[in-house]
């Protein structure tokens, strides 16, 4: 059986890749994928913890429940986010963050 | 699980306990239908939106003041997911009040623009219901779901002026930053969930997402192992606090504030500045007094550093701004610093908690007054509001100018306005808590803030020598309802500066 630590390590790696992607990449769609990657890292962590922390007495279901909610929330976020990105593309013909500089003092 | 245990869980699902939130959600849906079947172009819907919320506010206020709610206070519902106390009642009143103000400013803003009308009020009311539930959350599951409901609602509102490149760009920036902070916070929650459910540590929680169980877990110490020193506990708590610092716009997580505040439509900027920030502080109190109470060795130094940076950066960055929305954004960062000072003082001085509440109310009154004036003065392109536009406002529109001076005076903390008392209370609390360094930084911040607030006031009362009368744009007179609204806010600001009696109850 794979140890809990392996799952947490993968989850941490996914989270770090996502976080650095958000900070370093300039394309909005890739930014968005990185944000989803961070949520997936949390999902993996929740499921692994729920499975490994469960004992005969405690079912440890609340983490699994939260996973379902996270998936729903991520879908909402994508729906609204893509709508904004598409509208911005129609208006500006670019989705590159470094070219979006209208807001300056 | 046997049937009896299930029965006892189901018995706590009392939907009546959250009827104001349910009612607000239903009202939001009703609004959409009203708009579908009438051809009024938003005139009826804004009236329904505002007056139904005023009715709800009056009812909740009456219930709160005359104490018929006292029997239900301090009770858990929905298997411990919701905890209602006197301060959650305050939060309900606060967010409902903020929602009414935002709906009114939204009416002013939308009246002169070709944008969808009813959807604005719909989303504002859904967000308000979410914020009211957020203050009552006692479980990370409800906490996260409600927080995301609010955040996703704000994505739409920030990008609401979809013909404006500024609004869209602000929407995208807010989307990325808010989703980033939520993801960080969520990973913190996951770590706390994992470590609190670990059967090998002292006191394993059976429902680790619950705040009470998490608090008991973190406090547990069996002599050899103390949970508060566990690496996963501290990292998890720190990630959650970083997520909240994003929401309140504290340095170094304030990078989104000026751009989003400038690009968002004025009513949405007001909503972000008041309700979203207040929600951050309410959540901060919820966590610091609940699950993280035993982690004070972690968050006291963390928040102290953040508070110093926030106070200094907010005030210094506001000095150089010429766009009034950016000034409000940067000064909002500085106000978050003062509130953080109150949060830290509440660690030693218990009444500082009430001082923070009072400050939030006073900040809301003054901010909404200023934002209403801004919505009236704003040009068609909403994000382009420079100080020059306010040139000689007091003679062109005397009422708008007066309200602006009262609002800005209160934000700057000039006696006898309420902002002065609010700042004084927090500073006295900080003095009693012996936070002398922070207090010094905060006082320096107040001196700096007078500079930029008064530059704005000076623009409004004086005529710029190089600007001809013909160059200044015509500012339409506010409607009667808007006048009453602004005078009420300004009067409340003056009255609360002299008499603070009503805040002695509850809190």
C-alpha cells in the first residue's frame, strides 16, 4: 500500500507547481489552469487524509464531502472566469497579463 | 450509524434559524421575475430591492434591541455548522445595511448607463446572504462554500461594466488574485483537516473541519506531544491567515487593491471596501478566538508585522494618487491596518473587540457617504475619476460638497465626527494592551492620512486657478431619495461622534 506521505508529497508538489505558475506565467488561460491545479492539490490531499485517518470508529467523511463542494465551486469559478476572459478577448484581442495595463495611476 | 444518532443530527437542522438569509435569497430570485414581467427599466426593481431589505433590517434590529432573539443566541444549528451569537446578529445587521447602501449607490450608477439593471441587485443580495452566513460559520465546510459564493459573486460585479476595458481588466485581476488566495486558504484547511484527524496524535477530532473540535485538537497537550507545536498545524493556520490577509487587503497581499478598486464600478468598489473587508475581519475574529486561540505564538508576531507594513504602506501609497478611487483603495488598506491594531489589542483587552465593531460601522457610514458622492460626480467612464473633477464642488453642488467633507473628515478622524471616536477607542485599547510601537506607527499614519484626505477636500472647496469654469463638466443634481440617503449617512456620522450609547448593547 502506498504511504500517506507519498500522496501528501504529490499534493504539495501540485500545489507548488500551481502557485508558481500563477506567479510566473503571463497567459491568462495558463494562469487559470494553474489555479485549478492548486484546487486539485487540495482535493487529492483531502481524499488521502480522509482515507488514511479513517478508523473503525470514525468514518472521517467530512473531507470527502468538502471535495464534492470544491468540484462544484471550481466549476462555477471556471464558468465566470471564462466569461470574463472571453469578453476581454473580444474587446482587447489579447489575454496576456503583461499587455493589460489600462489601470495605472 | 444507527437511526437514533441520525435522528439527533437531523433535529439540529432548524431552517428557521437562518430565515433572514433564506428570505434574502428568495427576494433575489423574485427580483428577476419582477423584471421579467414588467417593462420599467429597473425603476421598480431597485425600489423593491431597497425597501424589502430596509423592512428586513428594521425587523432584525427590533428583534435585536428588544431582545426577543436572546433565547436563541449562543446556539448551534445544522450539526454544529452554524453558531449564532450576539456578534453574528451584529454582522447580519451590518451586512444588510451595507447591502441597502450598495443597492442605492448602484441605482445612482446604473441610472445613467446602458447596463443590465436587475442582475446587479440580484447578485448584491445573494452576496449579502452569503456574508451573513459567513459570520455564523462554525465549520470549514460551510466557511469555504459561503466564502466562495461571495467571491464568485464579486467576480461578476467587478467586471459588471462589460463595455469598459478598465472594468474587465479589474475583473480579471480580481479573479486571479481572489482565486489564488482562496486556493492558498483551502490548502491550509486541508492540512489542518489532515493533522486534526490523525489518530496517532493526542485528542483526535472525529469531524476535523468543525471549529470547536479543531480548537480542542490544537489545545490538546498530553505532556510529551503538544499539538500547537506541530508543523502541519502551524503551516495550515498560517496559510489560512494568508488567505484572509488577501481578502482584507493587508500588505504584502494588497497588490490587487488599487487596480481593482479603480476599475470596478463605484458601487462595487464601495461593496468591496466595506462589506468584503468587514467580512475578512469578522472571519479573522472567528478564527483567532476559536480554533487558532492557542496558536497566538504564531499569529501575534505575524499580524504585528502585517499591521505595521499595512499602516505604513497604505498611507504612504495614498499620498501620490490623483485618482480618487485609488485614494479610497489605498486609504482602505490603511484602515485595514488600524483594524488589525484593534484585533491585536483584543488579544489582551477584551473590549477592543467592540471597538473594532464600532470602527467598522463608522467606516461603513463615512465610506458609503463618500462613495455616493463619487457615484454622482463620476463621468460616464467610471474608472476615470481624478481629483480635478471635484474642483469647486461645494459651489457647483453644495449638498454633494458638504456630504463629501463630512465623509472624508470622518475617515481622516477629525473631531467631532464619528471617525475620531472610532480611532480613539482603538488607540486607547492598543495603549492598554501596551502595543506602543504599533500605536506610534498608527498615529504617524493618521497624520499622513490627513494630507491626502484634505487634498481631496481642498479640491472640493477651492477653485483651481488654471481650470476654467467651462472646462469643468456639468454635475447633475441628486434625486430627492439620494439626498435623503446621503443626509442620513452624514447625520449618523455626526451623531455617532457625540453619542455612542447604542453600541453598549450586544457586541
